[in-house]
């Protein structure tokens, strides 16, 4: 098994905060890039290599203040790649976060949950933003 390196991308006004490390996949923020392939391709490649390396238990945290259609397709592609993980039902769990009252993000979470065979929790939180993301990343949520 090759060593998996950590991948990080700081958030911008148009792209989410991403932290990819053994055992955890974290993406939170806005995803409204006009060309999301440029942003998501390295994330996809990391996940593909990670899955191939037989990673074991992995917690996936996803939360978006806003996500455009083309970014949604990339998130689905990432989840589909994770779904081929060995023993995905036992080894992966997804936490989808959405801001209180954001029915569109809640619905998207439920749609994505129906497309992947692993534990998938859709959670309403009060106040999407950097402070909340830091809490989730540190495990304090």
C-alpha cells in the first residue's frame, strides 16, 4: 500500500475548504466555480488513489452554503468513486451538513444519500461558516 499524502485547499469566494487525509474527507463552503473541473480534478485523483490504497474507515464531511449544478455533478462523481471502496458500508460514513432552513441543500443531501450505499446522515446546523467548519473539522460539533 502506498502512502497517502494529505491534500488541502483553502476556501475562496467560489470554492470550498478541502482537507483530504487518511480517515477523513472534508469539503465545506461555497462551490460556484465556473469551471469546477479545474478545482475538483485533483480532489477526484486523490480520492481515486485513496480508494485504491484500501484505506479502511473513512468519515466524509460535506457541507455547502451554495453549490451550482456543475459542482453538484462533481460531488456526485466523488461519492460514486468512494462507493467502490472495499466494504464501503462498514468503512465509510457521510455527514451532509446544511444551514437551518435551507431546504434545497437538505434535499440535495437526501438525493445524494439515495445514490451511495453507506451510512449517510443529513444534519441541519445553525450557521454555516468558517467557525462551524472549524468545529466540524476538529471534531467538536
